[in-house]
C-alpha cells in the first residue's frame, strides 16, 4: 500500500511541475538529456 501512495505522490509532483513550467512564459522548455532549451 505504501508503494502506491509514494508512486501517486511522485506522479502528482511531476505533473504539477510540468504544468507549472509549460504555463509560465513559454520561452524555455525542459527536454530530458538536453536541459532547458529556448522554444521561441
């Protein structure tokens, strides 16, 4: 049961951070392996 709670929490944090980054200004995008890249 604890594994599911931790997994759910991790997914929620990841989703929240992704939404926060994509809706900020739109001038940069995080790409795994490349880091923050401009997307103008």
